[in-house]
C-alpha cells in the first residue's frame, strides 16, 4: 500500500519499486548481511572477518528491516525496495518487534540503531535492559555527537567487537558514549 510519496520516487521508478516488491517471493534471495550492502555493512567487512568473528556476529547481532522486521545476519531475504522514511511502517512493526525482542535470550540489548529505526521499538513495553550507544567527538573544545559518517564508525566498532569477542559495559547504564 505504499504511495509514491512514501517511496520518495518519481516517474517510472515508482512502478519499478511496486513491481519489485510484488514479486519479492519469486525473486532470488540472499543473506541479509549481503543484501544490505550500504556504507555500514561495507565497514564491517564480513568477508574478511575471522571465522570466530563471523560466528560472534551471526549469533549476537540483529538487523531491523522495514520489510521483514527482525533479521539475523544470515537470514535469507528477497530483493526489495522500501525506504526507511516510509513512516507508517513503524506503527505496523512496533509491537511485533518489541515482542520478538522481549522473547530473545538476552538480558541486555545494546542499541546501535540509527535514529530513524529507534521508533520501531516500544521502550515502555520492552522487558529487557536497553542501552543506547552514542559516538562522540570533541570539536572546538565541545563534546558533540558524531553525525557525519556515524554509520561507518558504528560498524567499524561492531567489527572490532566481533573480532575481539568482547563488549564491556556496565548494565546499570542507559547509555554508552564512545569517543572517536
């Protein structure tokens, strides 16, 4: 039911996207970690990770998808197009995603989500400890959040976590601040 305005496209791109999404069940599938291949997924450099790091990544990280909900890195998905700006989708997914997170085997969830995805989790209904991660820098003697290239920086950090099989945090915290 996405409109041309939802998909933020013009002319024949809208029809192309609608047809792509209609045929999603008959298109070739790929692992989520391969299908999502933007800046952040290139930064993790999955193909060049050690076997142990890949295993850690596959077992400990989840993706949120506007089309599929919660995915593990090796879940197979079809080719689709649905921009994150399709705002009504957060209302569609919020309860299912929150329920799924409530049922995973983890006491704590570390949130590396981009701001546009944070609204897909109902924090009031979440029965897990959620710790948000902010990447900070110092500029002109002031501490500020990194906004430019933060996706790349986050995924480089995630790769480091996977390669070293660690993430140190205090469960009493609501937020982790990482200075770059």
